[in-house]
């Protein structure tokens, strides 16, 4: 099969390799490029040591099964959760399954013609989808956004700081949920995209208050600035990742006297993946507008470069 192999920062190579042969084999139809893939491509990542196949947002067709999987038959189109919690460990019992210590995983990245996985993982991770459509690559990133909405709780207006692919997905999801949303973004390309999608830009929001503010840009120096714009009892959510050992300078006044919650979220749990699939099936048109480009594996470097220069939202790769 053809696979896009990451060989080190800014090094990708289309290679021929054996089709993986665990219990369940999926022929990948399309994959989305995630911020994590971009970060890894640019600077490397402690979790992805080269040579390795990246990618974890995909859907495809079930083409091999060594034994029966309840509800799944050969030829089914499925979305694939890249990891799923065990449901039994301390973290799962505590209600934070996204932090499960015993997750099962898809064996390799999905920037390849095929992926495979254990039967144990497949039983929980494969979700049947109704049609062969790019929008189903968005189930995984939407699941991460829904984890964020769970941390926020009830709210009627949100400010998203950072209008990249994930910030825009947060805004698109808020619109689907009937929540007022505006986005802070400086890049021209992204601002034009957001305007074209009727997503409000917030240019003078210093005096405004929001029930929730989502930091979808990893600039720690902005956190304290925006804390003041959170309504009493509201939430500031650290949605973007920050490097370990970085520090936040935060005035505790808002956290104590105004009871503003400062939360983070990372990844998703099975329930968010299921909920994301339901939202996308119910309103695919709302979500598919996040996909702005499609490329073949051979054009992957161009795709990563567009993302890096803030000239694209979600990019789809196919073999
Ligand atoms: Zn992702
Ligand atoms: Zn667990």
C-alpha cells in the first residue's frame, strides 16, 4: 500500500509498504490534517518518533475482519475513533474518560491506504456512517470541541480567541447549538473565511463580557487579558495546547471574587465521538464548510505549507 511516512521535521515521503494485518482492516477513504500533525511535521513531537505514519481523523471501508464485530459487516463505511477509553480505570470512573490510562489505539496513522486494529479496539471505535462524504473526517475534531463544550457547561454567548481550524470549528458548533459566538482573529485569509461563513469577528471586545471564552491559540500572555472579559461565574477554557514548563501569569481576583472557572480540555471520550457523529449526520452542511481544500498524498507538503501559513481551514488528504 501507499503510505505517507514522516521521517523528521519537514520530511515526508510517499512509501510502499505491507498492508497492516491485525484483526480488523480498514481501507482509508479520506483523512483530515490535524493541528497535531502540523506541529509534528514542523518541529517533531515526543509521541511520534520517526519513521511513523501520521494522521488520526479518518473514515473508510471495512475490508477485513478475523472474527465478528457486533453491528459491523464487511463493506460498511465507518468513522474510526483513533483511541477509546477502557471504561474501568480510576480516570474513567471519575468521569474524565478522556484521561483514561488504558486506552486502546488504532495501530498506525491514517495517512495511508489501509489501517488496522485489534478486535477489542474495533468493537468500541468503529461507528457506521451513512455515506461516503468528507464531512465524516470531522467527527474526531468535533469530538474534541464537544469535550470543550462539556467543560464550559450552560452558556448563551462565547468568544473564541483564535480562528484557525479548531477555533472555527468551535464557532461553527456554537452556531449549530444556537449559541451567540464571535471570533478574534488577525490573519487576513482566516478573517475572510470567517466572514464568508457568517461567523462574527470581534475586533473591539475589550469592554464586552462573555459567558465563556475559548483560547484556541497558544499565547499564554493573552489568558490574563481575556480573564477580565469573562462574565461572573463564567468559564475561560484553555483549548489549545501549551508546552510543558510554560507558565501563566493570572490575576486571581476574577477566579476568587467573580468565580470565573479556568479549565482546560484535551482530546475526547467515546461519548463525545458518538455525539459528534450525531451532530454531523443531523446537519452535515453546517460542518462541511470547514473543509476548504483536498489534496492527494503526493501533494502533502503543499497542504502542510498552506496550513502553516494560515491559508486553509480543514484540509483533506486522500491516496
Ligand atoms: Zn485531531
Ligand atoms: Zn480507563
